[in-house]
């Protein structure tokens, strides 16, 4: 378990080499395990990659701060959920394990908002046009889930209000870029 | 502003369930707030999508390296190397034997049936053991033929039975056992089979890698009047150049 927590720490820090290590470490086992749920190897690999990314994302966003079970269990439960979800969508009737009510891949659609793909592409494009500082700030806030204090420290800004005002400026600039 | 604070808390994972309900309430009441919040959700989703894309690209690269390792191509290459090594070892270890193996294969032929040429009509009636033996011999059933010749030899002690039994054994790859049979034909009454046996003895010893024992036999065949003398001379020449 110690190694798992060490890896988690590294993932929080953004260590993508460690992520690759984790990918390779559990790949074979996942293929074996997932093969029973879905026989399409390409699909399984795709799900595996998405699960690894979800693991990374959860670590980065602060959603996953410590492991109650093992890293493998966490990773595999994400993968398992994704696979059963796919089966359901494809109307494939498989025996779903009972604990499928909790969605570990929860995309935070808390307020029932489904996000439009085209709209997202637009936002992404506009985001890329932002200045480096804006991108960093927004990334820390929205992707890393840093609070105002943490951002202040990370970016060496004067105080929380400075952060607030800079954030607000970046958001309005982004809006302008989208509406162009 | 309370709403602003709650939204900030939401994005930094700091909302308690009660706070969440409060935020929902506020959002339901305020259109402007709702669209502002929605926009921030979009920003977050777009950044996540961006990260996801670049990570996916990276993992796909890792995957292709990993699957190359376990791909059929690699297995085929590894298998080819193993086979190559195996063949090298095989040919390397028995190099002495192998040099003669080629000669053996070039010169070994089963001796023609000069004793009892089989006619089809004879077989259908109750065949004698001899006919059966030669039938089997001529049809490549060497193991069975040897069995029959062995029975015949036990009964008659005849040279031809030992001789053809020996040739059957040779054809079946049992060289040492064949030598035993051919030895029975030496100093006997049948010069044809005696010389022919010397020929086969030479071949058997060669196959077993014993050139020095084979050569005197070949010389004896060469110096005889047997039809095989020419071939014996050839083989001797081939051996001397080894």
C-alpha cells in the first residue's frame, strides 16, 4: 500500500512518467480481467486508457486524495464500470455486479447539464488563444481544483483578491474569444 | 457574495452536501448566475478534454510499444531465432555424424527382392510366411517385414531372412540392430548376400559415425564381383575426400 500512496503522490504532482509505469504494470491483468466483460480487445484497451486517464484526473483535481483500497482496485473499478456501461448502451445483457450504482467515473454532471461537443470544441479553441498566465490560472482553478489561496501561492500573486480579479479578467477574455 | 463563494468551493471540491443544496437553490433562482455557472462548467470540461486528448495520445504510444512486444511479429522473430539456434546446435553437435549422414542418404537403397518375386494372385491364397515377408518388404512395411523375416530366420536359419531382415531394419532406422542381422550373413554360403551385407554394414557404420569400421567393408565390396562394387568404389572416393 505504501507504494500505491507514493504513486498517488506522484500523480498529484503531475508525474506522467509514473502514469506510464502504472499503465504498463496493470495492463496485462486488466486485459485478462476485462476480456470476460468485453471480448473486443480494442475496446478494452480504449477503456483501459480512459480509466488510467480518469485516475490521473482524479488525482490532479483533488478528487482522489488517498487510497482506501489499492491503486489497482481503484483503477479496475473505474474500468469495470465503464465496460458495463458500454455493454448497457450496446444493449448487451450481461450480469452486472450489484455495486454498480456508484459511478466512480462521475463526470460531475451534478446539475444535470450535458455538455455539447461542438460547444466544447469552441471553448477549447478559444482557451488555446489565451495568454500563458490566463491558461495557467484557469487550469489551476478548474482542472486542479486549487482554491484561491493555493493559486496565490502557486503563481506568486499578492493576495486572494488579486487572484479573483485576474480570474474574472481571464474569463471575460475567454468569452470574448468564443463570441468572435 | 455567497453564491460566488459557493461556486468557488464547488470547483475546489470543498462543498458539503448542505452547501451543494444551497448552491442549487441559488442557481435555480438566478438565471444570470445559472448561465455564469454553466459557462464555468464548460471551461472545466474543455480543459479536461484537452488534457484527456494529450494523455490519450501519450498512452497510445505506450500501448503500441507494449503491444509490439507481444505482437505476432516479435513472436515469429523469436521463434525463428530459436529454430535457427536449434538447427545450428543439431548440425553442430553431430557434425561428424552428419558428414556421413549425407553420404548415407545418397547411397542407401533397399535391396531388390531376388528371392521370391511376388505375384498378386499368389497373395490372395494363404500366403507363406516368406511371401508375406516380402510383400510387406516391398510395400514399405519394414517393421512388419522385419518381424516376418525374424520368424523365418528362427525357423530356417536362412541367410536371406537375416539379410532382408537387416535391410528392413536399416529402412526403419534401426542401424545397430541391422548390424547384428548382417553379421549373421558373413562366412555363410551365399556370396551375393554376404557381399551385399558388407555393403549395408559399411553404410550402417557410417550412419553411426564410424568411418574406420566402414572402410574395410567397402573395400571388400569394391574388390568383389558383386554389382555393388562400383558404388562401393565411389563411396570410398567420397570418404577419402572427407
